C-alpha cells in the first residue's frame, strides 16, 4: 500500500490541480490517518471548509433510508415482500400493485422516477424540481412530485437507479411506523451510530459549520438553494461530516444498526450489472468483484462518495460543495488504495 506521506501528497496535489472545495478523510482500523479540508464553505463571507464542516451528501443518505426500513422489517412491522400498494393505499396509483419493498431497495421496482437519471437530457445543475422547492419540507409533501410517472417496466425485470423509489420507501417507513421519517432516521441510524452532526437540515436556515452548495450557471457561481428541496427525504438531502460517515460504517459493520444477518442482506448483490464498476445490494452499492461497500451522491452543488472495505478495515470519504468536485479525489484514492 502507498505510504501515508505519499497518500497525503497525492490528495494535496489533486485538490490543488482541480480547485477542490470540500473535505477528504481516510480511516484505517477505525482511526483517521488523513483528514484534509480545502476551499470555502461560504464564498461570500470567505468562511473556509474545515474537517468538521457539515455538507449535504445527496444520495449518500440512501443507505440510511434502507436501514430505517430494514429495522422495521426486523421488528416485524414490514417485510421485504410487503407491497408498496399495501401501505400507500390509493396514493401514487401509477405504481404497479406488485412492487415490493425489496425491489424498491434494490432499484429493481421499475417505477417512474421524478428525477430520471437514465434521461440523457437531465442536467442536475438546472432547476429540475417540478414544484417550488420550499413546498418540500416533509415526506408527505413529496407526493406532489412523485405522482404522474408511469411504470417504466414490470417490477423486478432489471436494475434501474431510482430516486423516487427511496422517497416511496420513506413514505412507507413513516406510515408503517407512525414516526416522521426525519425522526426515524435520527432514532434508528444517527443516534445509535453516534452521528451527532448528521441531520436533515433546511437549506434556508443552515446552522454554523454547514457548507453552502455552489453551482456554476450563466457565467456565475450561485448557491443551490433554489435547486433542491428545502429539506430532503428518503432519496437525499441529509447533511453530514466525514467523521460521522466514518462512524456510520463502523456502526454498520459492528452490527449496532441491524443484525449480522441484515448486514449480509445489504451486502448481497441483487444486480451484478448495476454499472461497469459496481453491483447493487440493499441500499448499498458494492465493488464489482470484492465485498467492499460504497455510498455516493451527486446533485446541484453536492458530490459525495465513501468507500468502506471491511476486510481491510479502511474507509475513504470525499465530500464537496460543488456538483463534480469529489470525483477526481475519490478516483485517486481508489487507485492509491487498490480499489479500482
């Protein structure tokens, strides 16, 4: 493996070359060996990013949604075979009656997506939300953007990454448990994992240490406050730190969030062809050939990727408050740590 000095130099050089804004952390055996911050959390006020800055992590919260649902399955409230229709009732009538929780978790439901990443014309830097973003503060309010999309293919037929599926899972978890989704994530994931800096913050009242996300458009650099829901839900929008992300992986593989059997289910591939480089489990993406777990997210003013190798007890996490800033750093770390 590359030496720590060379790894640090690699990260610094790649950050300088790309104008990276964000934080990088590498953990070995549960301890940070690199934690570096670059760029600005608030450009107007020239507030620098620090290693404990809280960033939006977009779809990086999908594993948290999966864990909340799996915890409800473990206690008998739901089952992997539970249909979405049995919980949704007459809401979202275009979702096939046979779609199950397992298919939603593994991106095999075939439901129409309100942000369809298979659409080649999609530009996440554009204003893509179909309703005013301030109207999306609770999970039930997302019904307004989820409705009206026909089923793309029969349930279970193939893999197709689906943001809407994870908002549907949030609705199911909220209705089945009787607990608001944001509170459920706090109780079932953040608190037992010791993730004290992780929460679904409102983008229009960010607290101290939270980074603004930035988007380049029309020749200007703007914040992403009009691009994303004012408060995220099951498919994205939580804020976290690199330390909390490391704490999440530790808690998951120490079986503090769900049992060993459920961790194994999350790590069992349902789609070996999810992409050229990954497979798909339940709420987690997996290395193409190894039992390495990955979580990532990208949105307007947000890019995030974290990779955890339980066998080697290593984690690397990159979070940026720009839409593509994380990718050069995380690719460099993959190469250096032999995870390509």
